[in-house]
C-alpha cells in the first residue's frame, strides 16, 4: 500500500487534557487510501487519545490538540466537529462499544445514518445485515441485553451506516473470546477489501492486529517508538519480546533497551 | 424485589387514604368524584410541566430549574400577544419565541458549560430562572393578564340520574384533558418513530457515542429545549386561562419538582403518572384530610395542598430514590 496517496496524516500532534495533562508528545502517522493501519501500545500509551484527536471527540473529554496538525484528504480537520467529520466519511468506533443500551439493535444501526438520506439508510441497513447476519436475527432486542460480540458488531455496523471511507476502530478485541475476535477481524478485512473502507485500528492485542494490518505504529508514553510494515513488525525481536509475549521476563519498556535505536522520523 | 415493601406500604397507605372518605361515608359519591376530577385536572398540568423537565434531564442531563419560569414566560407571551392578534396566531408567535429562547439558551448557557459539573449547570439554570422571571416582566409587564380560550366556563351537570345532585364538570376541563393526552401521544410518536426522535433517545443514552456517529449535540439540545418550551407553553396557556397569567404561575409550576422525584427523572410515563398522583393526592388531602386534622388537633387547617406534594416526594426519596419509573440501568459490558 506504500504507493497509494495518504488519506489521513497526523503530523506531530501534542494533546493536553484539562489544560495540564500532556498525553501525546508529538505523534505522527499516515493512513493511505485502502490501508489497514494498526496503532499498538500498552495501557495508557495514548492510542485512544490519538483516535479521539482525529475524530474530534477529544473536546468532549476536555482534551485539546495544542501542537501539530491533522489532514484528511488534504484538508485540515482539527477545527471540525465530529458531525462534520462523519459527513466527510470519518467515523470512530469507540473503545468499549458504546451501543445505545435502551435502543434496539436496529435502532442503533439507524442512528448511524443520521447524516444520510432515507434511501441510503435502507440500503445501508441491508448491507450491514449482509455482513452481520447475527444482527438481523437480533434486530428487535434491546442492545443493552445483547452479548459483547453482538454489541461490537452493532457498533461497527452503526459506523458503516454512515457510509464511511475511514473507520477509526478502537480495541475491537476488548473482552471478546479469541474466536469472536478472529471473526471481527475477518469482517474488518472484508469491509476493507469490498467496501473500500480504510482502517486506523487501535489494539493492545498486537498479535492479531499485526496479522491483519498492512502497517503498524507502536506508541509508548505518547510517542511513536517504532513503525513499519505489519509483517516486519511481527518479526521484529523487540516487538516479539515486549508485545507478542515471547519473553519470559515479563514486560519491559523499549526505553530500557539501550541497544534499540528509537526512530523518530517525524520529530 | 427485596426492598419493595416500603414502596408497597406507601402505595397501600395512599390507596387507603383515597378510599377512606367513601368508606367512612364522609362524602357523597358525587362530591367525591368531583374532587377526584378536580385533582386529576390539576395533575394534568403538573404532568405537563414535569414532562418538559424530564425531557431536558433525559437528553442533556441538565436539572432545569427554569421549567416553571418558562411556563410563566410562555403564558405571558401568549396573553399579551393575544391582545393584538387572534389567539391562534398569538400561540404560533409565542411558540416561535420559545424556540428562539431555546436557541439562545443553547448558545449562551449550555454550549460554554458543556462537560462542567452538574452543580454548575444547575446554577446556570437558576440564573436562567431569575432572568426569565424578570425579563418576562420587563417585556410583557407585571399585571395579571387573561387568556380567553373562548370556551364557556359554566360548569355543566352530568349524570344527574346516577347521583343525587349530579356531578359538576366544565367543558374547558374536558378539552384540557384531551389536549394534554394528544400532546403526550404526539410526543411519544415523535420519540419512537422519527429519525430525530431516535437521535434524541440516542443522545439521552450516551452523549459521546451519539457524537461519534455524527449526531450534532447542539442541534439536539435546541430541539429538546424547544419541545420543552412548547410543552411549557401549553401548560401556561391552560393554567393561565384558569387562574389568570400572573407571577404565582412560576411557583405553582415548581410542583413539577416533587412530581419528577416521584415519577423518576428520566421517565416520560413517570412525569405523567407522578403528576396525576400528586394532583389527586393533594386535592383529596386538602378537602378530606384537612377537616379531620382540624378537628383532631384543633389546628387552623388549610394549606395542605401546599406541602403535600413535597412530603410525598420526600417519603419517596427515602424508599425509592430512582422514582416510580426511574430508568432501569442496563449494566452489561
Ligand atoms: N479524559 C481524560 N482526562 C485526563 N487524562 C486522560 C483522559 N483520557 C485519557 N487520559 C490519560 O491519557 C493517557 C493515554 O490514555 P489513552 O486512553 O489514550 O490510552 P490508550 O493507549 O488508549 O490505553 P488503553 O489501551 O488502556 O485504552 C493515559 O495516561 C490516561 O490516563
Ligand atoms: Mg484506549
């Protein structure tokens, strides 16, 4: 995917919460048209914050981009509202699913089409049910009572209803059984291939993310400490040791590894 | 199910209180029904105010102290405009004013304060309350104004054959009940069947998720405050036509607070049922319990109507803080 033009570029952004807590300290990344890009890192590394900065859901958390800039299809997007971005084709699927618990599965999906016309909505619903037949079975159930897997599918389906060109997918594997995680990632791959949706995918589950992602970035303490092709990252000794769990000595930080020459290409 | 008995006990006590006047023969059936109907009528008005309150709380988590002031403001607008133009036009214009007010409140109060503590927002609505009370007088004046719905106010006797002396009802009350029922039905349809209504429910469930799928919170707030403003207007017009439009309307409308405590803050059904319970309860207590208390304790009597709702709400807070229809929290991750 190296040849495709950059669809989204994040350029050295700093993010501060509550005017004081500096969380991202210069993060840069690129998602190319048609790509699946993984954003990896441990708890609190800043993955969710990065996605929020792009989708502009940051303001609702009292966060702010104080340095750097973000471009989507050549346009600066830091000042747009989340709704503006959805209209332009960027939708975030939030960590922890966040389905509307008191709405039915189908109503949840329909809310995703708020920015779309009636005809597009009907057609979109058909398409979502094609990808997630299980949701069709459960369409009348209150979302709050569906299983975790079904909720993840509802959340992704709801995002699809907006006809996105890019989905910011935050920890889809969270709390799901391995088999279901596999199923979800297969669907991501399918959506990427057939619907031409590009993905920026935040994951702690490095193993599975690198199997599906063409490119990956590893975040640590609000900085990109490493990036590369998915396959190359999966083969990297340090990544194996720290993120794929091949080491016996428990997790350490890249910072502790003197021999590792950190790449900071954007700083 | 485990801690239901205090609620049941309270409910039973209320029911017994309701039945006692008849059971003891303290009242004739005809008079009893008249009092009951009177209570229901007041209750409908409480329900309307509480409804606006619950809508705003549900959609924006704001405890809108200003709902009563909105009732007064809307009623004043209708009353004064109706002096110059026909009543229907006055109502249309006043509705437009309430929508504009919703827009201003969103711009000036909600948007800058979004994500602040609940207390901050409550203080802000207190500010809005006093502003509206004062501003209403500045614009519309501070006398007592009339709203004439053009319906005969003379009570009619019905069911004379069934009861000795018949039952006194008035046509206007009947109309009011119909309007209130129509409004509730309309709102329910709006919430359940339209895309905007669905978006409103989505926002009520999860602000952030709603934003993430492209529902603009600001629009939703303007819509919900407009709807609340319109409901306030309906309540204000009805009340105003019965009592005259005057400052005390805002105070009476504050009875919506005990009503929403009773019904549950986020529940539309709760607002309606709560309003009816309190309307009937206080009227019954005033008419039947009052004299008994006076006799038994040699009190001055009267005034029960003023505190009954608050005492009931307090009791409810003790036994069932989430209210009768408080939203069931779905916790499943
Ligand atoms: N709303 C907030 N206010 C203040 N600090 C925050 C807020 N949200 C996140 N943080 C802090 O920012 C840092 C990065 O958090 P973030 O949620 O982006 O991490 P993450 O990589 O997504 O972690 P996880 O894998 O646990 O989801 C953390 O230290 C966190 O405590
Ligand atoms: Mg996260």
